[in-house]
């Protein structure tokens, strides 16, 4: 089992910044990718940003230029630096880790509990 612990959510004014953290622990053999998704009320969960084991990153068009995803491989931790926040960024943000728990076991997707980000106008 892989456990993800998220932190960093909160309430911020438009134009402000927040930094989300997600630390993975447990029986981790390897991590293929780490990312962040978000889900606003009444909306489907959407990909915000992802970083692969090789360091490649991808972002949703709505956050390009404002959000930065990074990782600390030694700590199995992924971060999301969110700048110039907008009310439209308000959502529950979920950490995602695609990982293997053994050499002969396929990659599975693990999810954090979610952290609320609220951006006021």
C-alpha cells in the first residue's frame, strides 16, 4: 500500500500564492509519475499538472505560466507552487502518484485525501 499525505491548502485572495505538498510513503518500489488533479463543485476531476520520473512536466492550459510542479525524489514528495491564483482555481486538489510496489507488479494509481484551495475575489 502507498499512502499520500497532502498539505498546503487554504484560503487566499486572488493574485496570491499557495504551495501544495504531497509526500508518498509505504511499500514503494518505484514511482513513474506524480501529479495534481483538482475537482470543483459540480465538475469532473481534471489534471492540473504532472511530472514524470524523467522530469518531464505537463500542465493544464488554464494554469500554464502560473503553476509549477516539482519533486524531491529523495523524499518521494511532489509540490505544486501556485501563483497568481484566480477564483476559478477554487477546488479540492488531489495528489496522484503512479507507482509500483514491486518489480513484478504493474503500475497502479494512488490518490491523496485532497486538500481544499479556496481563492476569493
